[in-house]
C-alpha cells in the first residue's frame, strides 16, 4: 500500500511503523531495522522528524543518505534484505524533496548489530533482549532447537533402548541402538567424555519423560455449555491427563477424544448408512499431533490443554507460532519447531506430508459446512479453535423426516440439501401439531414427536428465533401462535 505524505506525517509510531530524521545515526537506525526484522517487520519513514513530525526530506544530504542506505549491510548481522521506496514531497522549507520509505520484512533469521546485541520491536520501542530471550528467539526462528539441548541430570539409563530399537526397525536402521543415538540425529552427544542426552531423546525414547519434563503432557477438559466457568459455577465434567512419551500421549489422547465426539449413524438415501460427526477423524488427530509436535518444550510451566465445549474444541499449546509461520499463512507454510520429533512422528504415520496437514483440515471442515480453524496468541499460549458440526441424535418422527435435538443455524445453512429437507419436514410436522392444538404443553408435544423435553425446548427456541412461532401469554396458561410456513432455512 502506498501512503501519502499527509498519512505518513500523522501515522502514529508503533509496532510496524517509525519515523526517523535524515540526520539519524546509521547505528541507531540499525537498531530499529533489527528490531522490526526480528519481530513482525515494518516500515520506517526517513525524512520525517520523529520528534516534531516536520517534513525534512532527504535530498539535501546525499552523503548521509548513502550511509543510511548501507545500514542494513554495514550494521546488521546478518544483512536485512530491506526494500526502499521514494515519495516526492514539499519539505518544511517549501522546497521539492523526497521521503524514503524503508520496508523491513519479518525475517526467518535472528539479526544482531555489530556489538552482537539483539533487539525486538515492542510497540514503538526497540527493546534489547536478554540472553534467555535471545535464546528463545533463536528457538522460534529455528536457528537453534530446544529439542537438541542437553537434558539436565539425564543419563543413558533414562533411555528405553527397546523403544529405540522398535523405531530403528520401523525406519530400517541396521546398526546398534547406541550407534543410532550417537551417529545420526545427535540424540546423545559427549562433553568431556560424559554423555549428554538431548530433550528430544527423553521425550521420544525416555523411560519416564515426566521426571525431566513434568508438564510435557496433554490435559483434556470437558465443559457443560459454551463457556468456561469458575468457582461455584464451575462447569467441568471431565478432566483427564495423558503422560508418557510423545507417541504414547498422541495415541492415548486421540483414542480418548474419539470417545467424546458425538456421531450419529442413520439410514440415508438409497438404503446406505450415513454417519454424521461433530469433528472429522483426521481433524482430531492432526490437531493433537500438531500440539505435541510443535509445542515449545522449553516452556515448562504448563501443559497442552484441550478444552471441549458444546460448540467447539480449543487446543491451547505452549509457544508462539514458530519461525515464519503466521496466522495468515499457516495453511500453506510449514516450519517445524521440533524437526526431530516431527520426523519421528512421520515414521509412525502421524505426520503424512510436511506442511499438508492444516490445508487438509481446512478442506475436510469445509466439506461438512464448518469454518476453518481459528488461531490466536494469548501471552505465550497459541490457541487453535475448531468449530463443531453440531450434530446430535436424530429422531424419526413418523415418516415426516428427522428432527435434530440441537437446531444449528450454521448446520442448516451450510449442510447437505438432504439435511435441509429433513429439517424442514420435521419443523413442518411440529408446527402442524401446534397449529392444531395451540395450548399443547411442551411435555405432550415432546411425547407426540418422540423427543425428549429438553430437545423439544431447543427445537421450539429455534422456531421462535426464526420468527415462525411466538408464545402468547405466560408459560402456564398461554398458547402458541404459528406465524406462517413460508420460510427458508
């Protein structure tokens, strides 16, 4: 997007925009470029005073301008590949001049200045990172991997060699288990003749991984309703934790989630049985695998949490999106925070093709009429939300089709035409009963339709929301009024 001079002059400085005078010291400018490149990228307008917002321009100082142009090469390590753009203007002296726009891309690499200082853009400031913050940024950008770091106090005795051998057999490796661990992926290295066992080794092959990584586990929490409540209103009905090696966690979690997903099989058209599910099987597995495979294991204070509500599943995974992955490119961009763990899971067919999973999830969800997963970062937790295809038990109501115990607008609007037809027929049947007996009680209506009272209330609420049915008078002593049958779902 090309901005006007007026827009640039009045644009507030922030995470992705800054103004700099033409007199800026190149080393100081490098700090801003480095901070933006390490974070979300941004744009720097050179020639507009950051203090007074006067339009100074750049044409009057060609020598200093050349120094500024060399800043990404001379003062950034490694070089930041910026793009420059020139916008004509009238400067504060009334002369024709130019403003230079430096477009700084979000970089997949970690950048420092000549003094080996690393900066990160926070709001309108460039903040110097501590050693621990710098290390975490290196993990995020894939310049170093936490999974390769030595596990404190772990020894060879903590490795289950039978699990290593089982994996070797699966990938066709013919040497000994120790040769595999030391010669291939650096699972075991030596320092001063002392074995160093990596985090990946413990997480994949450890006898008791939670001894070293207590929160490297998956916790499943199921709630009544659509919101998380606390205190006296706490609505948790299931709370289960899965531990062990990563492969064990994935298998146990996926198996358990399958017991929690609602599905209904019924005889469809042409005498073929059809099964409707809240969530496709692939989506369940892929979300669990992604959480275990891509979580930031250097964050030790919390576990992966999977929260199930009546209308959605929320996967809360410690760690930001890794590397160059962003919420707007996650569907087609692959970057693994833990490549050794990802490769291991691929051998067990939990990772099909690198980078294919999210796109396939989106396609499968679209096929059943639900939107693609939504991602948002809260502090250091990445939350991925998968919305349910609201399907519950269907009840045959005497040859008039089926009525769902949950009436879902998105389901009817985006579902298959057959589902729409059956829903219309079922609703027509209920409306006909009410029209014949406006004072009918909900319990009697439920009995006549073959539904539960709760399901009947839900259906009636749906009809009222559509404007097809209104309640006249109180719950006791009032009556129903059908407003008409000319409607569409």
